[in-house]
C-alpha cells in the first residue's frame, strides 16, 4: 500500500466529500425546502423525495458511463474532472434562489458523484483480489466518517445560515481537486484499457447483461435491496424525528453523525476480523439481518433514545456493503472493474430513484391529518423487509462462474 498511499488517501478523501455532501443535504435541504416553499412538512416531504430521486436518477444514468470512460481513458482524468465539477455544483446549490434551481443543482450533483464507479475501480486496480474486502471496508468507513462530518457541518453551519454548509462543501471539493492533481497517478496502464461502448454504458443494457451470470445477478439484486433503507433515511428521517420527538436541525445532525461514526468504527476496527472469520458471503448475510433489525427499531421507536439504540445496531449491519462489493468485484475481469463498479453504483442509484419517493409517500399517507392510522415509522418497516429479502438472496448464492470479458 505504501507506493499507492497518497493516491489512496486522495481517493478516500474524494469519497468522503461525496458522503459529506449527502450528509449535509439530509439535515439542511428539508429545512431549505420548508423555507423556500412556505408549506407544511407533509407537502415538503414530496419535494424532498423529488430532490433525492432526481439525484439518484442522474447517478443511475451517469455511473456506467463514468466507469466505462475510466476503463477507456484511465481513472485519473475522469476522477479529477468529476471532483472539480462537484465543487462547482455546491456553489450553485449555495446560491439557489428557488426550488427549481435546487433541483437543478441536485441533478448535477448526481452526475458528479457518480465518480464512485471510477474511484472504487481505482482501489480495485491497486489491490490484490484477496484484500479487496478489507479495502472496500475502508471505503465504507470513509463514507461513514464523511457522514459524520456532513450532518455536523449541516447542523452547525446550517444553524448559522442554511446556505453556509454548501459554501464549505464547495471549498472542500475544489481543494481536493487540486490535491488530486498533485498526487494521483494513473492506475490503469494502456494495455489494460478497452474501447468505450455506449451499449455497455447504457445502464439498462448493463443490467440486462447480468442475466448471463446468475451469481452476479443475485448479488446485484441483493445490493439494490440494501439501499432501500438509505432511501427512507434520506427522505423521511428528519421529518419523522421532528414530528415524533420534536427534534430540530442540531439534534438530527448529531444523530446522523453518530450513525456515520459508529459505522466507520465498525468497518475500520472490526471489518477485517469479521471477514477473516466469516468470509465475504456470510458477512454480507449477517449484515443484512442486523440491518433489518435496526430498521425495525427505527420504525417502532417511541422515544428519542430508541433512535440512538437503533443507530448503534445499524452500525454492525453496515458490514454487508463492503462484503457485497468485494463479492461482485470478483465477478469481473481486470479490464472491467470500472464497468462493474459502475453497475453497482447504477443499481444503487436506480433503487434510490424510487425508494425516497416511496418512503415519502408512505410517510405522507401515515401522517396525514385525519388518516386512519398514524405510523410515521412505516418507511423504515419497508426497509427492514428489503434487508430480509437481500439476506434470502445471499443464502441461495451459487458457486462462482467465469465471466467473459465481452459479456
């Protein structure tokens, strides 16, 4: 790792800034929507869901293309351009005068943060296959730490001025782009590159291509299901805790920060031991079961302290993500790592297109005045069911088969 240490630090910082952006948005954007719309929380839930869905839709469309471009032209130029673009996007968000401009900014953010496909392919390029689960655990930990900083930045700076967190995020992204220009070498030599194909960059065609490998298809479906919970978290966590417990921006920010910190600690200090003892498949399976328990705890919480208990349970459930990523990476050849990671990012985004809207619709239905049942935890119960389905898919995972480079 020593030879690649500065570059890996940059890639991880890139992913941290992506996560910071998500973390900033969760506690701040709902408040910004309330301020710009002048409507109540039930109406704001639809706008928050639309923003999350638009962001995810652009990630869905862009991720395979960015991964494929990095397979063709190398990781360095694709990564650096995306980081610079992310900084510009935050400036647009900071200056947004209307909800329409906020939506435009979130669409652009979906394109620029699709760099995760190229970034994770970079990690795969410089990491032996048997160590990828551990390295992908670092990616999960980095996201967790970014998720810590994001809500704190959003909660604290947003308490001063709602737009201040976005200026801070822009400074981080642009500064990181300069850092990457200095320290990021190319990880994909010319002899391992391959021609870019719009057919493979088409996310729908890429997903249909998984049918040739039943094992990869199961992993892809399980991966998608694990992101339903995040969709619910993005769209209704703040609105739910505000409605149930009277939490404000600061309380929500620190609860989400605890979620990120606890997940990072598990993935930094325990992930290697868990993988060594259980292996990637059983680690992913166990993580999905624990995550289902955590989502159920969110759903039925009747006091604020129960949310914190659910957060701690959820930290151990997060072991499923790096294990699943490593399992899927092993299905791709060396010249297809960008495409493979693009497929995962695209699947994640596809799930995030409908899950925030579904979560927001469930929340709105079960919290509407005069409704037959008041149950603001309904979206989290849906997420728990999704994790159980993912664990069922993993339990029936078949043996690995060879994948053609032309698939």
